[in-house]
């Protein structure tokens, strides 16, 4: 089904046209878990007919997403695929650049990136040169704003090997760091050294540091033990993820999560949503952006009405871009929590 | 290979192409096969000579080209709205200037020759066209750019955190490393810049620069005569830097050389 028709349908269903983005995780619910295939070329046709363009007018969020993470592979497969991805990484980066340039061509003139977000594993996967290449083309195509009010967020799933990595991301123009627990994809997430990690990042004078933490059986004890010392470092925002709390036998985790939220609030953090807490006056919510566009293999894009997913197979992703088509392949409806 | 002690103004044939240039292993052509160097030479304007004090480009003028330093030395600086000059970098042969402006429409700083200098001009638009045909060239270009970004950010860290001794030690070690890269002596070299520029660059008063250099001399770490510097105790210089000092480049290369 062409995307434009999907938009009209979603609007008839009462979709909300504006939301706020929090750390690349728009509060969302799906009216259906099932993805529908996008008709080939429908995406581009809708851009041409301006039915999508209105989401981008006045500014949009752009998210560069790591390969594999978002392609529905298991943690085990993810680890296995990393080396093969690395071998072909430069080709992948060149195609990311292609997608960025194609996106720019398809957007209404003057579309501004108001919020930039890089997924967590990119710092680990990409060489400094590759990171520079992607940022260079993003900056050039979208005339990124590098002023103090810019919101360029980079996730870190693991502590960088050296301070040079932090120097680079700071130098590339990222001004907000989001430390992200990648959950099952990480062999271990160092809750114990999180405070030290926060201090190292702070030394590079980033505007803000956010934490996205997963409360799981593997992390709950360490989190409980170290939460106060982490809060002492005053990260500007904390997102407590509880995605897997529905499964059986998680009563203890639910209690722990409740306790963590109470302790976070006691430390003067303000609840923004049920899972997200922020220091007062940090102004971390990016307002006036109703669309997040994801770039990369399997990348997700969000509008207030639906979610799109890019091709999840490399060959398919490359083929779409070789044909000068944006690589969105699947769609499903969304409803915001706000 | 034995290191030689030579000044920054080494004799180059000005119109020698990338094929014959001694610096090609540091510069853009490193990524290019012999068959593509001719194409590269077609877009690069080689061996433009500049006298001391002459500008290569000026801040806020439209960005068009990067420049590879072929001989001599260049300083880059910005001028604030209040008219204050801030030195942002020193560039030696084999290094590229202007990389910090490639994603902008205008040069973010000015560049001026510190001594008689020759540069090769790399017009970015033509270079991009060529690089799209030669992926290795493009990737090398971004490697150089990422290195420039890292070093510039580390300098910011250095200036915001470290003591005068650490800052000067870091600069001397940085110069030592960069001369070594060119297979020149890393312990005997001539400072291409005056002490006032060193002070400005490191955020120190000229008197402080002189005082620290004298202290280093008195401790037998270096020997200085005019602008000629001899590093007598490289390890002591490294020790002056704290463990987390930002002259990582030097530490890494030292480790590699030690292997």
C-alpha cells in the first residue's frame, strides 16, 4: 500500500500529529505488531506527491543506525555477524552516504535536521575515518547546525577503547552522549564502573549525558548497589528500560524497578514519562519535531502515525540504493503514549 | 634508516610531482596506486611558494581548497570579534591544512607561512570528484580528517587541564613525533615558530614559556639555542606528562618504534 494512503488511513483513525522525542525512543505503541510490505517505489512516489513531505517541514530528527542491531537477529547471530560486517564495512558506509544523499534529494527544500542521533554500536563498529565520512556528508547535505543549541546525540554501548574516541566524537560535533545498555547484545554492561565512565565523558565537556539502563536479572543487583553513586554524577536524563517485564517470574524485577524510580525521584529527577527521568531545567525534550528518519540497514523511521523499517538484508539494501530508491521496505501503525 | 638533522625548510624541487615527492607517503597520494597518481597530479597545483608572513587563506573567506605543506611551516589562527588572535595549529611538511573547514562554506581560520614555505593546493570540488572514482583516496582523506579532529580536540583538553610544563612537554613531543614521521631527527630540530606563538597556542604567557624552557634546560631534559632544540631525555619529557596526557599519538608511535 502506498505510504500516502497509509497516512490518510491513520489520520482517520485519530493519529496525533505531534510528539516529543526522547533519546531516539519516541513513546510509542503499535496498533498491530505485524509489518506490512511497502509497495516498491511507493515511498518515493509519496515524497514526490508531498504526502510525506509535511512531516519533514519545519525540521525532523535523523537517526543513523548500526547494522545488525535492528535487523531482528539474535544476540548470538549479532556477535557472529559483526566480523563479516566489519570486513565489508567500508562498502556499507559508502551506501549509508548514498542513502543520506538520496534522502536529501527527496526532501522538501530547506528541511532541517533538528535532532541527530547515532546508534550505540556505531562507535565500536566504525573506524574514526568512517565516522568522519558519515558526519561529513550529513553536515554537508543537511547543513547541520553546530551551534550551542544543536542536539547531536551519540550512544555509547561500551566504554571507548581510548580517550581519542571521545575526542573524535566531540570534535565531530556531538554534544550529547547517551550511555546505553544494549541488553542481551552486550556481554557485560559495567554498572560498577559507570560513575567513572561518566566522569571521563564529563571531562570532554559534553552538554549533557543521558543514561539508558535496562533493569534485568543480570543488572538489578549492581544497579541497586550503585544507583546513588551514579546519580551523584547528575546525568541529565535517565531512561529505565523495562521492555521484558511482561514475562513470567518478573515480580522481583518489577519491585526493583519501582524502587529505582523512587530513588531516582528522591534525587530530584523529574519523571517525564513513566520510564524517563530528567534533571529539572535540562531542556532535553526536542520539541516541534514530528518525524524521525532512520538511515542504515534495517533502520526504523517514525512518524506520529506509522513506523517504517528499512531493508534488513544487505543485498536488498544495496539494491534499493543502486536503483536510487530509499530502502524502506515495511510499515506498521503507531500510536503515541503521550 | 638513520635519522638526519635538518631544518623544516628542506630543499624540494618545487615542480616535482607527487610521483617523486618525498612526502607522498604522508600526504594524499599514500592511498593512490601509481596509475592514479597522474590523475591526482592533474588536479593538485604543486609547489606554490610563499614568503614568511604570506597568507595561504584567510578566515571567513570562501572555502575552496585544502593545502599540503611541502616545505617550511605554517601556523593557523583565528581572530575573535575583539581582534584577539588565537593560534590554532602549526603544520609541518607532509601535513594538510584546511581540513577543519571542509564541511563549511568558509575557512574557519587563517593560515600564514612562518618561514619560506611551499604548498600544494588540493581543490576540494575536483578532489571529491576524483575521490568518488578512487575509494581508497576518499578513505585516506577521511582518515587524515579524523586525525586532525582528534588532535585538535586533544589540544583543547590539554589547554583546559594541564600545567605549563605539561603543555610545553606535549608540544615538544608532538613536534618530535612529527619530525620522526618524516624520518628526520626526533631529538634535534628547529622550532619553526617564535615563542610568542608557542605561548599563544598553549595559552601561556611568553615569560612562562621561557621560564619552563629554562627549567627543562636546567634539569638537563632539553638543550635550546635560539630556536634549535635538542631533546636530551625523551623519557623525562614523557614523564612530565601525566598518565592521562593527551599526547597519545606520541606514546603510540613510541611504542611502535620500540617494537
